[in-house]
């Protein structure tokens, strides 16, 4: 009997212990489980926002400018701002930026005309700032300074100071060695025709980029190239330069047409042909000079040197025409044959109109104009 009570006591103790443990576990579960649930990390898988491709933005049309060097309108810019957590796109309204540092992209606008400024590519009849097809390359030199820019003795009142330098260059066929003794303006220009109306003498240095470094006196511009004869015939150059104009073919002077006070010294033994002196030029009462008749063959390649210059400063003007023997040209009221310009490139109607406007009542032949292309 005693053993039975002892066994029942042990069993009851075990059951009570088990029930106590179960109760404790239940209490712990009730207290801790909500906290565990609240603090458990939530893993979210995010996908990159879908890419929205906008159609390409077309450039805005250029706004015409009154001068080629004026700023142009840049293409419209569209700015997109994206938010990382969302795929939404905020579109900023179109904005057009105008800057003085961006031009129209146009580098060349022809080869003549004094109605244009030095920045527009035309260089006021002295040539283009870009190497146009069929153009003669030219540079401007200062007789008052040496190659390094140092000042040298030069008297504006002394005709010999100018004439001696010009005739030396002629004797040396305008070689690089002869030209490099003089200070050269920074720009090179490219000429297709020579038709510069009466102008201030400072336009030469200005358009060659030396407005502030070369005074408008004692300068010479030299153009050179190899021309190709368009048609067999006998031709001569006709023109006038204030103060100096010369044309050489294959190193030989074929025209020297200068202001009267230096014409004899510059021409030397060279003699013009008739009717030199019979017809006025567009410049201050000076008369046209007619050059040598030269027989040329179609396709012949000829080296040409063209030089113009100014001695005392003041005014300048230059005109070079071409005459073909045997052609019956129209006559002006004073009996002058109306001749075409000497040109190395075809002229558009706009270019012709510009020349006519610059030279006023002076007439040119436009229909029979040979084009001596430059290689």
C-alpha cells in the first residue's frame, strides 16, 4: 500500500512538472512571438523602371541673321529628370540657348564685295578667308617692317622707298626668299577676281588681319597660282591700280598699271600696248593700261603672279580685266571696249550684281567671260 502511494506521488509530480513547463512555454510564446513577427526583415525585390524612349528631338530651324558673323540659334535641348524609386519622367520645357561664341557654321560667302565686314569670309574684294576652288592664294606684306616685325627705315614721302622694294620683288619673280624679308600679315586670302572700288587704304591690312599692326601705307598684297587656259587665243590684261598693279606670267611682266607718279619707274623697260592712255579708269582720272598680247593654248598651264599695293596711304582701288583679240566687244560712250573681268571661277548673278553696284556706271562684259581655272 505504501509503495502504491509512493508511485502515484512520483507520477503526479512528473505530470505537474510537465504541465508547468508547457504553461511556461505557452506564456513565452504569447509574449515573444508578436515581437519576432514585427522585427522580421521584409525582403522586397525591385525591378528597374521600364525605359521610356522619346522620339528624337528635331533641331530647330536656324534663325536668319543680318550678318553672317551673328550668333545662330542652337538646336532645342530637351532635359529628362528621372527618379530612382519610380519610373516617372519629368519633362522640362524646351529651352533655346543663344551664345555669342557660336556662329552659323558658315565659313565662306563668296570672293568679293566691300559691303561685307572682315569677319564674313569675303574680305571686301581682297579674297575669301577660305580656299575656294579655283582661287589664287594671297598674302599681304609690310614694307615698313622686317620679317620679325621690327621697324625699318621707310620714308612715306620718298617714292623710291616703295618703288625700290616693288621692283626688287619683280626682278626676283616674287619668290618666297624675296617676300619673306618683309613682315607678313597673319591671314592668307584666296582671290578669284580683282575688282576693288575706290576705298580707304586701311581696308587691305584690315582684311588680312593686320588692322592694328600694319599702317595703311607701304604695303603690298601678292597672289599666286597656276592657271589653265580655257580656250586657245591671243589675250592681254587690261586694268589700273591705285597705287600699284602688276601681272606676271611664268615670271615675265605682262602688265604694269600704276599711279602715274610711279608708273615709269615700276614698268622699267616694259612697255604697254595701244590704246594705253586713251580711256579713263574708275579711279581718280587715271587712265587704263593695256598689257602685252600673249598667245595661249587651250589647256596650257601658266604660273601667274598678281600683285597690288599702296604707297602713301589714303585711297586705293584695283581693277583687272581680260581682252581676247578678234572679239568685237561693245563700246562705251568714250570708245572704251567693254571688257570682262579676269576671273578664275565662274561668277553667279549675285556676284555680278554686287560688282555692278560697287562700280556704279562702269560697264563690264558678262556674256563672253573666259574662266582661267586655277590648279
